[in-house]
């Protein structure tokens, strides 16, 4: 019996792999191919792995071990990936700190995960020094970091990681409350890569440009993933529009991430420079959050379809990102297509599957899922109830199997006993080409309990509230029409680091009587 158990363990082990082992395989087969590029470096797979091994061996020499957390506070740069892959080989966990957070929030994130050591770029040294972080040591990228690498051996460290080991903790901001630490395992990163390759045809011939912050899944998933299949990763320090346009014209790109809030600047630059893209497999994300005319224009200029995505930090690109919007088309349906490698259901508040056409909360299970929130047993128990992850997003399933996004459950407006989903109103407002962006939030009302209020950024100053209300009356039931419209500059609409509008901040404006909070009349 004991020998059978040993044999089964060996068979099971043969069917598994990890992030660090797959990097090692790329070195064996594609060692002289460019792996990581930035403004200052151009590492081949062999060079990159050499640096990863030196960093891993340094950490071992300092007594760090499997399961220890290591924090990083940095802009996008090659060292970010070196740390993630070094941790992958040691079974350590990278806590990717969000440099946009306030000091109190940052302290919370560090306290939550208790990293033993931190790595920081020169840009954020002072910010980290101002916190009571409690780490044993903090190392700065630059001369100090290069010295420790040069003194460490470059042999492969002992292979001690396993597929279910956590690799990265990404802090999810949510809409209220403290950030939570979403734990992403080796298994989840591998499965997310498989979805990109399966659903969109991504290959090792493609390049991924990591310009969104590495503390978000939009950059981390494929920065890690592309290096597992032999592709190239270009690290860009934020939305450097001229640098990105240069890359578009010279590189064969897989997924070119574009987020709300940056599309207009990219359009202007592409037009000004008359750029012809070399080749882009797909662009964009979160199509529901962009005006249709913007989607049509950017896809036309980049000659690439727009990713009609719905995913999250917790799920990766699934559950419903299987569809692409054809270039140049203005009026296209935004129904979502289920991604590969996942199961999806829509359920009511009792957990019962709802029929087609009935709104329900989307729940998902599959290998791309995260491993829960760090040190949050109560939250995990609730959000993973029944063996499914409950996303808190409301969808309707159509008879053809596609899904229509309705809204976040938490944004539901209850007005006089009727349910109003802000996205319904926002879609109508965004159909007008004169609207740059729009967000609908709730306002307390003595008669109806809650009513919808719209905050709109105009592309044309001549657009009036009366005109917008006329459009709403044409396409929306009376109880769904916004009871007030505020005009604000586009740049004044508060956004998260992923470009999503922070509705809770907009609601604060409304509660504080609008105009007194900076909302225009």
C-alpha cells in the first residue's frame, strides 16, 4: 500500500508544473531570445533567468523561505518581474503594493500581509520610509540592488514551489472599505495564460506591453504569462503615449491594454502622427465603460478588434471575455461571450439558478480563480459559498447563451419599489456622441427612497441638460430617468487606478449637495 501511495504521488507530481520551472524551460529552448525590455534594459531569457536566480539565492542566503512575503513598491520596471520569478522559484509570495494609495491605506496593506522584506524603486523610497512598515529590511533598486545581484551565485535554487502555492497578492480596492489582498497562485496564472492562448490565439510571436501598473492584473497576468511561452514583455512606466505609439508601429502585439480615461489621448496621438500599426491581435478592455463612438474610432485607427471583456482581479480574464468587437463599427451589441475553462451560472438571492432573461448574480468556478483573500476567512466563506465564487455582478443570460451586463449588485437603486441599474441609464447617455463620459448614482429622496442622478462630462459645451433628458425620456421608463444632471470636466470624474469610475466618491458629491462639492450646474 505504501509503495502504491508513493507511485500515485509521483504520477500526480508529473502532471504539475510551476511558474519558475516553466521559465527554466524557456531558457533551455529559447535562451538567446529577448524576454524583457524596458527603457534601460534588453534582457534575453538567459540573462533574465541569471538575474532571477541571483536574486533567489540572495533571499535564501538571508534566511527567507517558502511562504514568506516580500513587498514591492515600484513603477513598472524589469526588476519587478525579476522579483516575481525569484519568489516563484522559492515558493515565496510577492505583495504588490499600490503606490497610489494614501499612507494609511498603504500601512493597512503592509500590516495585512506582514512582508519580511521590501523592495522599492528610488521614486518611492521616501513614501515607504514614512510608514511604520515593520519589515526586516528594505532594498532599493539601483546601485544597491545591482551590487547584491553581482555578489550572489546564479545556480538554479532548489525546486520547492507547488502549483497551489500563492505567488502574488494584488490589493483590490473595491468601492468602500479597506483594500483586500487577492491571492493569485501559480495554477491561476497558468490557467489565465491558457485562456489568452485558447480564446484569442496568442502565441510566443506576440509581445505584451505592460504599461498599466504592475500592481494590477491587467499587467501582471500577461507579464508573467508571456514569459512562460517564449514571448516578449516590454515594461513601460505608465501611459507614456508617445512611447506606446512607437511600440504600436514597430512590434507585433498580442493584447494591447487600453482603459477608460486614456483612449482620447491615444486617438489624438495616433491621428497626429499618422501611425500604421504593425499588427495587434486585440485592444482594450471594459467596453461597457466607453462611449461607442470611441470604441469605433480607436479600433479603426489601430486596425484591431476591441476586447469585450468582463473579468476581475479575482477571476482573471474570465468569466465572460470571449467576444471581440469588430473594428470601426459604432452600433454593436455588447453582449458578453463566456470564456473558456470556466463554469458560469446566474443565481438569485437564494442561490437558485434564474431562467434566461431574468437578472441574476454571476457566480463562477474554474482554474483561473484566485485562492481567496489573505487573512479574510469570513469574507472567503461568504464569497465562495456553495463552492462557487460570487462576483456581485448582475447579468441576464440570453437565449443564444450570451450574457448582458446589468450592473453591480451594490449599485442597485431602489426607487419606489422599482429596481434601477445605473448601467441602463449610462448606456443611453453614452450613445450621444457629445458625451465624453457619464456615471449614474443614487440620491436619497423623501418620496421614492432613492432616485438616479447623472454626472456627465461633455465633449461639446453646447450640450444641455434638456437635450439629455429628452433622450432619456425617449429610451427609458419614467422611473429610470435621472432626476438631476450635473456637468463636470472629464478630468474631474474620480477614477481608480484601472480607470474605473469611483462611484462612491461621486455619491459623496451628490450627498454634499452637488455644487458645493465641485459639481457644476
